[in-house]
C-alpha cells in the first residue's frame, strides 16, 4: 500500500526525475600504492560468500572498495545496448552483483552516461563524492554500483578516479564545490577529505566493469576530447535494505534540492520526499522484493 501511495504521489515528477536522457583486476595508480592485505574467511565484511569472485578479488574489494572485471560485457552486447540492456544486466552483471547484495536484488538507479566534451570551463568534471549521499536506504554494505565502459576510457576523456580504502570510512558532508566555472546540477562533492591521499585513475576498455561500494570516494575528470564519453552506471541494493529519514542528517541538503525541483516544476513540494522518489524508481530484478 505504501508503494502504491508513493507511486501516485510521484507520477507528476516522473518526467523530470525518473527518465534521464571473470577477468583480471586491473587498476592504474597515479600516486601511492594499492593494498592487497591478507584475510581470513571470517574477516570478510564487504562481500558475501560466493563461487564467482576469486579469493584475491574478494581481498582486493575488501581492502580497496572497488573491483574492475575486465571484458565482463562482450563487444556485441555493448553495441546492442539500447535494445537489450535488461538482457545484459541479467545474463552478465547480476551474478557479480549478488556477491555484494545477496540474492534479492533491486535496481535502484540506472543511467547511460554521455559525458560531453568540456566547454573550456571544466564543467564536465564530477567532484569527488560518495554515492551514499544520494541514497536514503541502508545498510551501505548491501549496496553496489556496476559501472561499465562502452568505449575506451582514459584520463583524456574523463575516466573515473577513486580513493582506495575510503569505503571503510563514514558518509561525509557534501555540497557544491566552489569551482571557477561552476558545476553541474546535483553534482555535490565532499567538503572534507585528505587531498594528498593516493588516487587511482581507472583506465578501462569497452566492456570492462568496475563494481564499487557506495562509501568509496570517487569522481571523474574533464573530457578533453571532441567526442562524448559513454558508460552505463547501475546502482543495485539488496531488497532486504531499509529506508531511513534523512532529515537532520548531512543528506538533508540533497533531499531539499530534489523536493525543491519537484515544487518548482510541478508544485509537489509537500507531497514527496527522498524516500518516495527512490521507492518509485526501484525495480526488482532478481529474487523477492522483501523490503525496499
């Protein structure tokens, strides 16, 4: 019943908010080193027991908070993406997602990222952030992003940059960075982080997929090429997760911004909240919808 009420309240904002236009692990550090510490099976916190990830892959994710699977999505499927996206998710990606979420899987947010050439003001950059800032559901350890390159992605066209190990920390306050030239709408960034912490730029080939934790600090640089940089980003969560009220927390600013947009365009300020929006967007892709 609660889901039906949320759906009814959110019909008016769907157009604006709901419809945005096993290989080796490889990372490319630019400073510092990436740790691959020793673990006992009982020490795994961020991955679940499975027969898909190798022990070394689990150790890497546990320590660093991200994991690149080379050539996970075949070239042919990448080319047919627009017509067969659901097939790609179910046949290639979900068996990996289950390693992080368990068998009951909700697709929470899916988008085709078409990063444009930078206009000269560096506005194609995405500030360092944690995805959990946008999510009113927990626990964070049962949420994962699958980010698939649709073409060669390098520092030249704005690849992802991650801060390994930061997934072990807490959610930090976010807001718009004070950048000359401005920043895109809702591109909030962390206001407090160690600027000298080691970073890794993820150079990826077509079909490579990186899975990362929602507390991992990451962002992307400007696209210095003349072409659009394309990738598929999918956020998944266990259906066993639960929603939280973000009022009085560091996430209150993003809720106010989203609700403010709904009010500006549709006069819906008092009828929706951040939880309503995510409840409406969420779709079961595997297993049972037990909670979310």
